[in-house]
């Protein structure tokens, strides 16, 4: 298993707050940029980063992280950040009982598995809204 890290980001292409999950090498590049910015009296919140991807598969993909623009967060950005997810809660492991229920599902179709997944994952929550998920 690879070690993965996650942070909340503002994706300027979608203008949405998102969770970015990447490996250690990617975050080492960000750490290096962060140290360079610190020497200038800045932080990561004072810049936008540009990420370039090379490769198409799991084993040949590399990323290059550069500073795109030195623009501090706007008031709208700061407001958006207030709605970020708690990453400890987001990545909290599922309870063993829930995993066993998922493993024991027997269905006749992809939709049957999806229905069982939604039912198991929403048990005991106030949020029993089903979202549309396309099954191929």
C-alpha cells in the first residue's frame, strides 16, 4: 500500500473546494515550494499552484508543481474555505460491521449492488438522501 496524503484545495478550474489526495513525492514538492515561499515571507495561501501531469497510467505518471500566480486568498475564497470537510471524519475507516455487510451483499445486477451499498452506507444517518450515480 502506498502512503497517501490529502489536503483541501480550491480548484480554480471548477471554482470549487475539493479534496486532493496524492503520494509523498507530490507533497514533498509542495513542501519545497512552501519553504521557498517562507523565505519570501509568504505562505501557500498567498499563491496559486499549477500542477502539470505527465504520463497516463499508474506506473508512468509524474507531476510537476509550480507557483502559477502570487495572489492571496480573496474574501470569497476565505468564505468558501469555511465550508471545508473535516478530513479526519472524511477518511475515518468504516466500522467492521459495515464492511461485513457490504461483503455479504448478493445482488443480481449492478443496480442491486448500488442499492444495497446506499442502504448500508446510510444506515443510522439523518442524511438518507440518495444521489444519482451512473452504473455502467
